[in-house]
């Protein structure tokens, strides 16, 4: 399945990784990658693959269907399925905004361990694709 | 940035001598530009001036057209009129511009106007216009409601704010709105009704959110030396400050944020406004703080310096931010009761403070002759404008 956009994430032997950038001058990490550093204004930046695991920094559940455009989602005639959204803090790197694999408020709490995964998505032309998301780690996985 | 007047009544001071609104809400058949002209005329009538007296104007909307085209109905007098389009800071930016022009000696009398007209439902900003890839919108991340929900979710966890407190903020807004003939939502709602309404973005329910709407607000500004000739009760614009985000602050439409926390633009703008005015938060008698949802009002209370993080739980329980409390906040019902026509919101706040400081706020008048007021707007992608006003 194709990615929702080029340059956002890549498949590795360990699983998917987000593609960010790292400033060679001050070490600041951003996602998605960009050509300069928002902290020190340097343009000396390099590509940097982000850590796969982090902690849930905050979250919400999107309970109404966002307007199209820009949202694509499933056909508008389908019943809307709420989805989880959160920021996951990747230690020493950055906090990434992301879809979550769960939309149950009882299953989400700030500080819980999360891991990068891929989730189904849809492009504006209706074709299916994958995007990145984070899923809670079970206790045995941590 | 914050040009301030250390003294009041000097020739370099800037005063507000007229304030006007077009009612907020839904107004089928009335264009945004027509609302702008109605608000501008109301402000001029309040000042006892005509459009021909105006030497400079600034204004704007986010989605309802170019402010300067309103001259075709206000009058083609040839004055410089600067269009401003700056998201939620549109009104604040227009005010900053007019203030600076008066201070610079380019005009003695200026008009600022903000207006907007949005369709029902959440804003649907396009990521490409905000420097983000289209994937961000396609996958359902381009929503201001999500941002505010996640910001207050974490804030509640860190600082012990309860869901009841969120609901109390909204209940206060609707009570105040019920006393405001220009507000959109004028039916008081109980804390229970607000808590039990549909969950929209956890932890925020339907009645904790404001809605995009329609309306217009306008002000007439005059150089201090002329202000008393024009108006018997001018309100001095002691300072106006506008800031954008710094590294590390958590902002709307951010695919990632740094692990290092930075100062939010609200805190920077508020500090600059207070410093510029030589007035502190403790001196303020009435404040209007951006309340696009009830959590925003709580967090902005702390970011603007009116309380410490976490103190809101107690303040709200005590009724401190009600009209009869020690720091009345959003006395006209705020965005929650007025809705959010983006371009008009920031100036609506100033209009309300002007009315309160002149003692002309009717049923919602803050008792005890308030002398100092404060306004604050915040918006995407991390902008804030604040003013300090005094009699």
C-alpha cells in the first residue's frame, strides 16, 4: 500500500520510522523534515529517522466528521467513525501529532507508552493509502 | 512593538472616542462588508463624527472580503485604508496599525473595523495555506478543536482542573450573553446541561465550544489632544501589543512541537502590553480573554498573568470571574455567547471594555466604576494581540 505522502515515513527492518530532520548546529529535531532550524535559524540540517517509541503527551477523540476539503476519510454517506488524535513525545527528539489506533477515552491516558504503526487512509482521489499513527503498547511489549 | 503612553491626556496619547457593533450571530442577506459599514457608522455616531473626519483607516476580515472596499458605501474621501488579514489577530493588528499611525503623527482621527461571515460548522482551513502538506488535512488533523482539546487535556492533568470548572466557564458566558442585546447565544445554560451535551473533542462538549459566526465591530481612535474635544468620556488605549509564536510553544496546526517548552505568544503579548502601559494585571477591573472554548479562557487567565497555573479551579468556584466578582472576564459573553467572526472578535472585546469603562454596559455593567480594562486574542498559527485600556 502506498504512503499518503512522500517523505513522511519509511519502512525499516524494525518497522516504520518517521522521517524528520535534525539541526547539525543545535541538535533540534523536527517532523516532518524541513530545510532549516526553527530554533537557531541554521540551514545546516540533516535527515533524521525518529524513535519508534514514546509517551502519550496529550490526546483527544475526534467525534465529528471534519469538513471536506481538506478531510478525505471514507465516503460521506458512511457513518463517521470517531478517531483518536494525540501528541507522542519521542524522548530527546520532539512531540509528534498523530492519529491514534484507539478512540476509546478509557484506553488513553497521558504518559502511556506508544509505538509507531501504520493506519489505513484515503487520498483526495478516493484511492486507498497508509498513514502513520501510534498505538498503545501492551504491558508485555514494553 | 508596544507603543505606550506613560502619561494620560498628553498630545501623544491615543484615545478611543467611539465604539460600534453590528450584532453577532447569523444575518442572512447581509454581507460582511455591509456589517462592517454598519459598525463603522455606529462607532462614528458614538463619537459624534462623520466619515469625512476620518484621516486613516485599517481593518479586515478572514473570509468576508477586503475592508477597504467599504469606502464605496462609507464615502470616497481618498484616505489611506490598510487591509489586514491576520487570522484571529486581524482586529488586533488593525488596531496596532491605527495606533502606530496616530503615534507617528500621520493622523489625528482613525477608524478600525473588523468583520466576518463564516458558514456553520468547524473551520476547514487548508494545510497548503499554512505551510503544511495536504496529508495533514486529508487524514483529519487540521482542526482547531483538536488543538484546544489536547491543550486543555494536558493542562487539566498537570494543574488539577475539573470538568465542572470547564462547564462553569461556559455557563458564565451564557449568563453574560443573556444580558447582551448584541450576543448570539442568549439562553442561559446550566452546568449540568453543558456537561451533558454531546462530547465533541474530549474533554470538551458541544456547549463548551464557540461557533464560527457573523458580525462586525469598529472603533474611532483620536490623538489624546483632540480626544476630549470629541468625547466627554474617552477611553485611553494605554498600549497594544501583538506577538507571534516563539520556539517551543504549543500552537494550532503543529505536526510536531519541541520537547523543550517555550513561552506562548499570549504570555509575550500580555507582558508587553502591561509593560507598555505601566499597569499590571492586579490593576485590571475588567478583562476580555479569548474563549474559543472554555478551556482557553482558563489557560489564558494564567498566560496573561491574572493567576498562577492551577488557581483557576478555586477562582471559578468562588465566582471571581463573574460580573460581580473581583476580576470579571468576558462580560459580554465572550466568543462562547457571541460566536467567532474571526475578523470582528478582537475588536468586539475592545468595544466591550470601552462600554464597561464608560459605565454604559447596561444590565451587565461591572459595579464600582471600573477604570482599567484588558483584552486578549489568540489564534492560528500562534498569534496574540493584547490591549490595556483606562479611563
